[in-house]
């Protein structure tokens, strides 16, 4: 068993059937994950509400 298989097994990671589509969707959608400090305060997004399609060079290419 190689290291990739060990990681997948130990962390119960599901293999993606369409990894490129999944990556694209994650880059073009709003973040759905909330991160909290140990004290319970919610952190703001590192990129605010920016998604890749907001970038001027990408707007026409991503359609």
C-alpha cells in the first residue's frame, strides 16, 4: 500500500469521479465553510467574497 492509499484509508477520503469539475465549481462558488476560533468567534474569509470569476481576465474566459 503506497502513501496515497494510506492517507485515503486513514482519513476516510472519498476519491472524486470528476476532480477538475469539482475544482472548477469550488473556485466559482461562494465559500460554504465557516471557521471559528477556539473562543467561538467566526473568522472572516481570507478573500472576502472574491471568487475566480470576479477577476477581469477570467470573466470572458469562464463562460
